[in-house]
C-alpha cells in the first residue's frame, strides 16, 4: 500500500483535554477501499481520533489530509465543518431519531446541503440501502419498534445512503449480544467490501478487530503502538503491551542469561529454571526481559524431562471448557500461567501434580525494558 496515495492522512495529530494528551502525535495513512481498525483499551484515544477525523473534535496540533475521488493531491481538512467532509458515521448508540420512521431516518442525509437530491432519487436510494442491510421490510417502523440488531442495521443504512468516501464506525456492535455481534460484523465486512467504501472502525474488542480488519492500529495512551495486518500483529507483536493485549497471553519476567544472534537463554526471575527463545527485541545479558507466552502454543508434559525446552511448575487448577482444558500452573518462581490443553480423557491432570511446560522457541516473545501499560 505504501506506493499508493492514501485517501486520508493523519499527520502529527494531537488532541488535548486539559493537561491530558488524548491523541499524541498520531501519524497514519488510510487507503481507498480498506477497513482499518483503531484498537485499544478504554481511554487510549481511539474514539477521540475517530471524532477528530469526523470533525466532531477540534484538533490541537497536526493536520488531517483528505483526497477526493479522481484527485492526485491531499488537502487539509482540519478546519472544515462536519457537513463539508465526505464522511458518514455510525455511532455506538446508533443515534436514530425516535420520532421518525426508518424511511425518514435513512433519507435525512439526502435532504440537506450538497447531498440533497430529488424525492424520486431519495426513495430509490433509501430502498436500495435498506435492501443492502436486509432491512427493507422495516421501512415504515419507528426505532422503538426495532431490536438492537435492527437499529444497528438502520444506522449503517443511513450512513451508506449518502455514498460517503469514508465510513466511520464507533463501537457499532457494543450494544448487541455475543451471538448477534458475530453474525453482524461478518455481514458488515461483506457489505463494506461490496460497496467499496473506505472504513475506519473503532473497538476495544480484539476479536472484532481481527475478524473485520484489513489493517489494525493498536493504540495505547494516545499513541499507535503497532500498525499491521491482523496476522502480523498476532504473530509479530511489536512490544509487550501489544503481545499481551492481542489474544490471550501470559506475561512473565525473566532474567536474560545470554544472547546470541537474535536468540537468548532466559531464566524465570529468582530461579535457575531456564528456556530458549529466538524471538527477541532489545534484550541484553544480565537484564530483565518481558516475555509473552500464549496459552494455545504451550504444551504440558507429565514427565519432568530436562531434554525439552521447558520450564516447570505444579498444577493448581484445571477447568473444563468444552474441547479444551484451561490449566493454571504455578511456576517455580511462584507466578501463575494459564495453558489451553486439549482434553485427554485417559490422562487427566491432578491438582498439585508436578509438570513440565514445553516452550516452542519461535513462540516465546521477549522484550527488553519495562512493561508498557
């Protein structure tokens, strides 16, 4: 994508709330037709970034650039009013007007300003937008007569009916139950790809981000910690914050015993229980490293065998979770980790049992310095 001109560019974007930097010098290029997600914990600046793009927040520094269709140049838009930005937004609360029917809600954007069109065209576009979200049979209902999932569909129809260059979605699935959320995000991704609109999606839910995005920007304390495809972020976390935030992860501290050409020998703090890794970043001998170990890739051996790349501990809890057993193990330094183990009916683990935890050197991510919380 780096050889293409972005449709939207954030350059040193900064937003203050009093003495707090909600958005801290963010730089980001967004390309035509992609779905990019701003992902991070509550208060990390993702929604403020989105609202700044929409024009709902006045930025305190930096610039937002936009490229119109068929243009070869980016133009600054941070001083443009909301109505002059070629964007549409789906809010977390859906923000449907309760006194209006679905028809009136969806067509509203086509009745004002430069987006105003004739009555006949409005009718055609409204019906088409509702059909795209499988909600055309709801056209004469009011929001109070709709379920949460139906309201969400109407909010999306209202946004896409104006044919925006960029679609902004702020936690759009947060009010839906778990099953409906999974179904809806799949449908919305398919719809966005079908109409070819560029979409910026905000969520704190990593499963949503991983399933719907072309690229993900992980945010923390107003900054972007890592930008990449879902697979890259999952497999190659940039730092300990990203590694722990994306997916389930055990974070342990280790003493760096030795390093050689990108590999290292690490020992649990305060012990001689050591293992090897070949996934290291900025670690040095005799210092402390933050290590990410994902529960899905760790193996448990009931044979205490030092021939494997392993550390040791004892079982303190085991929970049945359908096809998996969630095992909590106390390590030799008294810290706990969790492992997802396939159910083995004839070989159950017993509480207090001593075990080895076998570690794949390519799946142990070690980072120097303190944990970035």
